[in-house]
């Protein structure tokens, strides 16, 4: 039987084991130290150098988007997400359960997104799990402002100083915020992460078009050794993005959006767009794109169709007629063109007019929107050179990029075709708005040039940049700066005025007592599967006001109305009329009323109040440039050829006398009121200096 070990031997054995363990551990440490500092030193030094040389990007502050008056349309704001850590070290479940009723009531009072019962259920739900499975970041609510964060901290139970006891934490994040909600949302645009990186960039509207300026320049940091730590130090600081000042006028934007929404709702249209532009500067004062909700309960901001291409319909006849007048294709406004019930040109399908007439005056083609008349005028010059029409349009600058600042902008498509491939037929359609694709913003720019005396200014949505590259965007002209000379522009303004104020105008619905509107209606069918769907129409109106002294140009497009109103004037035109009336009522058309002195002062046209639609003809402007035999004349104020009696029907005595005398005739007046008849008859020939008798009546 072996002798048992005494205590001394046991103690020595233990010491031996401990010392052996220490020596073994020391050996391992020395071995590892030798391996790291000598054997693998170069490897670790390389890794340290790589880590210390690593850089980190500093995300710049994105620039703001501002309205013309400096109001913020889009900016960056910090928001917070409130969370609860149910496994916090000092979280007391019993205290939490005792306080949950009071806390739920307080949350329901301050944040009524949930009822008190719903808040209580939400707060207690994580406690149903075992402690080790309870969430460490249970979302209480998100989208909290700095003030909301302070409110949450002040609620019962959460007001304790130590967050470790309540488990309450806040997660900070930055988001793009639009203070005016959906106002001009599509034009302003949106931001988000790109497919290439996690950086936040614009992907629509101004946010996309000017993303490089709004985003700024990314900064870079590098690692530095501190006494007790390693920290990041800026090697190149981030440069904040520029603030973009738009041309949007908040008041006008509000008017345009509301009026567009009201008309779309009243006619049940699928979508619509409206653009309001300053004649002199090209500043887009308002732009709205609305589309019907899927449940058809209202309208929301939709695709920016202002820069998308569509067949324009009859609104583009203005471009064709302007070229015809400028180039002398038409020289006599009294020339009569045969129309009838159709005209089969170049073997194609007969061209027809919506309103049948046996013939039409050249001066009435725009007023009555005659497809046949327009086609006959253009084909007389380009019959053997259809591609020449495209070249002529191109010389106006109409096909050049506008660079408005709106993302997704497209240029017009007007095919340049020759005789061999059916170009003559295409030509006859293009001149009145078919077989083309023209974005509404281009049509607006054309009408704006006519309103501005022929000067073509580039529509712009951005007027200034503020930041590292301060600059004011100049008012820029397109192409040669003019689409036509002043006199043809004046003739076109009168033609467009007659669309509303002429006896047979397609826009007579837009007459009103306060603001004289000029413009053109247009209708075009939607193309589906290569065929026109005649049940779905795009209805357009493009014009300017006040007609005698244009200040704003407006383009409206309405798609597929389903009730109440189905015409271009009663839908799109109604929007223009309502916008003009609202601007007038707010004194935004350079008009003012001094009722305190008993005088009304306006710089715009003055019309007589009337409830009888037939009476409007009495006050219509004398279309001087369209009444004579020739476009040639001494001046715009006296354009009639000598020997041609002007038409002064329905005019007041002062206007009538001035026009007849300017034409070189003496005047004899019978009666009082407005001109009911005249002798010799209008547009007849009479000897210069002879007497024209005007018979007045009421």
C-alpha cells in the first residue's frame, strides 16, 4: 500500500503545476511576440499602414431648392426614430408595467397616431417574449422632429434622467423635406439612393437635372494617432451643395394647381398639366402635373408631361401660319381657299375640317381652325420639297434643346421626309399638328415668342445658384433669338385674339369682362397599337394674356375627359381663363383699383360688364392687320391698303372714326351707339379721300 503524500508534497506539486503553466503561457506569448514582431513584422506593418491610410468619405450637405422669393421648396431636415431597449441593464419591468397606462394615455394625447389602448398593446408586446429574446431597439415611432423628441422625453416614465433605466433611445437620420407638400413636386423632384452606391442623389425633376450642383463635393478623412485613441481627421472637408433659386412663384403655383385640379375634377379627366410663363423673361412661374388616383377619388402630382413629346394637334397651326406670313407664302388675308367636305392631297386620305364650310379666308384659318386651309397654304410652298418645311422650322430654333432645368426634357420630333417615302402626305399632316411629337413646353415657348413680338426666349425653371459657384442664370434666347419679325408676330397675335373674340372662333367660351385672352385650341387623339383611339382625346389650349399687352403665356393639356365638358376651350381653356381671372383679382397683371378716389386705374384692357354673350362682339378689338388686302403697309397702326374700306362693324364711334380715317377716307356718322352698318360695304374698293358713312345704333 503506497504511502500517502504529506501536505508539503501536495503544495510543491501544485506550485510545480502553476509554474509549468506560467512557463508554458510565457513561452506561447514570447513565441507569438517573436512571430508578430520579427517573423511576420512586415505583414503586420503593411496591415497597420493600410488601416491608417484608409480614407472615409464625408457626405456633403445637400443644397436647398428655393422659390423665386426665397421660400424653401426642398431642404434637408433631421428627424428621429424613438426606440426602446427592453434588455437595457437597468430596465425595470415592474416599474414599466406600473407606468404603462399613464404613458399610453400621454402618448395618445401628444401623438394621436394610435389610441391609448393601441399604444399600451404596442408597448407591452415585447414583454410577452423571454427576456433574452426581447428586442433591443423596439421602434416606438419615427418621423419625429427635434421638438417631438423633447416632447417624448418629457412624458411620464420617460422623463427619468437615465435612459438606461427606461430603455429609451433616439436614432437620428436626415431626410429631404418639402415644406409645401406636393406643390410642384414633380418639377422639384425627388432624391434617393442610387443603384451604384448608397449616396443620396436626385432621380427626378430639378433634383436630378442639377444634382451635381445640389449634391456638393464629397470630403475625405484620414486616420490619426491620438494619445489614447485613433480618430478620423478631415483631409479634405466636404463642400456643401449650392442652393438653387427657381423661378416658381408660390402664389401663382397655388392658383395654377388649384384651377387645374378643379377643372380636371369637374370633367373627370385622367390627367392634366398646366404651365405659366413670364413673356419677357421666360421664367416658369408655375407648373403642375396632376393625375387621377387609381381609386378615382382625387388627383396627385404625376409624371412631368411638360417635357414629354405628344402630337400637339391644332395648337401647332400657329407655327405653320407664322412661317407662311413671315416667308410671304400668304400675302392677302382676303384670299379665299376652297375647303368643302374634304381635300385628298397627294393621294392620301382626305383632310377634313371639324366644321364644314365651302371655302375660307386665309385670315380666318386660325380662328376657325381649318385643317384644309392650313394644309393648302403650306403645301403651295413645300409641295415638291417636303423636307424643306422641316428645315424652315429648324431655322427658328424650335428644335433645339431648351435646357429648362427640368429632368427628362425631350426635343420635338418633326420628321424630315422626302417625296419618295410619302413625304408630301406627312407634310400635309405635320402642318396642322399630326405626325409630330412636340413637348408642351416647346409649344408654350413658341406662343411666348409671338406674345413677345417674335423674340424667342428660353423657358427656364432656375434663375440663380447660391453657394460655391454663385451665379445668376441669364435670360437666354434660342437660335437666332427670333422666330419671326415683329410685324408677322403682330399679325399672329391678332389671329389668336380672333380665336376667342372672332365671330366663328373656337375659343369663344373664354370671353370675359376683365382679362382679354388670346390663344389657340387643339384636339388630338391618343395612339394605341398604332391606331388612333377616337374615344380618348388630348385637349390643349395655349395662349397669352392680357392679349393687347401680353404678360403671361399659359399652356394647358387635358387628357380624356369623361363627363360634363369635352371641348378644348371648356377644359384646358377654362383653366387658362380661371388662372387669368385669379391673377387679375390679386392685382398680378399690373392692374390696380383706386376706389378711394373714385377712379379705377388699370394698365390692362378695359371691357364692359355684360351677361349677354352676344354683346361681346360689340367690344371685340378691331383686327386691323387682318382686314386689308395686303400684308404690306406703312405701319402696324395703319396697315390697310389705300382704297380698301375697313370693316368697323360693332365698334364704338371713336374707334371706328380713327380706323376709317387712318385708311384714307372721310367719315359721315348717322345716329349714336355702335356701328351697325356702313357704306360702302367692308373690304370693298373706294376712291381714296371719299366718304364712308357709318350708321350707328344700339
